[in-house]
């Protein structure tokens, strides 16, 4: 059972919001609520777990309990890692909202192997596999599935979400190397990319300290933003894991001489960003 550090004010704020176009709320890690003017609401990579202490230790609040989430039209996942595909977070949300879960094959495989449908009480056909090159519609959003270069994941994808108010890109935890087609094919208004430091994190098996680098460093995130030609870059993931935290304010220096990203925006958990 997941307990919130903040009560239910954040899901109520999302539910009560009436954005002019599209609004996002940052959930820490790499998670977002995304809501359109017509009320269409999706969750991307929500994670309400606390990690696996002492290996991975959550450093930001758990902003809500999954049972407190209001109407949701879809849940999207970028890849199979626990902080992106998490049954205790996403299972109750899918069950309570009747929302489909869209994810690449290995991510859906995790949900099936862990028995989400039976444990949380929803039809297994809600677990929907997507692949690069596919497009689907969720309310007023058109969701395009694009490639992603994440060497730590078995099958990552990225998402380009189009709306009449603008275009949002979510790159998951990916590094540069696969986003040129995004930059060539879309006019991205706001892009989300993972950023963090390297650190000595206990190994999953031996628990001995091991050099670990899971996310873009300062130069990589700017390179990825340049590939995708992001007008606005929103760095994520820098806040959550003890030992891998980073300061996103330094990215202004690394991006200053390049055409992309046009602007860097920094959000903390719970903040709203308008597209």
C-alpha cells in the first residue's frame, strides 16, 4: 500500500485545472500528469515507490497515493525499469480509471509476469503493446511512438504527443543517438529528457559499491535536445536517487552557444508547466 507524503492536493489540482491548451505537472523522477483543455488526461511514467534502500533511495516526496488519482484516459510507459513500470503505482490507477496502459513489449511483459490484471482487478486487454512508428489517439492527443537510445533498457521508446496547442516530447531515460527523426519530423515545443550525475551505487546482486551512470550528463542532454530540436528543454530524473542527484541550473552554461534547446525550464516535484 502506497502512502502519500502530501495527501491528495496534487491529483485534486490536476482534476480541477482548466488549462487553455495543455498543462503538465511534474511528479518527480520522470513522471508527469498531462491534461488538455478538453479534459483529456494522461500519465507518463508515474512512479510512487521509494526505491530499493540502501541501493536506490528516493529523495523526493511521494506526491499522492494511486487511489487518489482522478479521471485518467491513459497511462504511458517508456521502458521496463521499475521506476517507469511499477505495479503498486500503475495497477490501481489502471483499475480505478479504466485507462489503457500503453508501453513497449518488454514493459507490457513485466506487467503480465507480475500479474497486474488479476492483482488489481482489470481486464488484461488494457495492457497494450506499442512500437516505434505507431500512432494512436487518446482524446485530443495524438501520440506518436518513436525510437530511444537507452543502453540500460531492453526496449525503450519515446513519445511525441501532438495537440492543437503544441507538441510535447518525452524521451524517457534515453541518451543521444536516436532523436534525429524527432527533430526532422516534428516541431517540438517542450521536451523532457533525463539528467543526472554518476555515482557509486550498491550493485543489485553483490551490494558492493559500483560506478553507476544511468542518465544524460550535462553535455549529453544538450546533445539530445539538439537532435530533437527542442524549443524548450525540461530536465528530469535529477531529483530522485541518492548519489545520482544533479543541479539542472548548470545546463544553461552548456546550452548557451547552441541553437537548441532554445530555453531550459526547471521544475520541481509538484510544479505545473504550461505547453
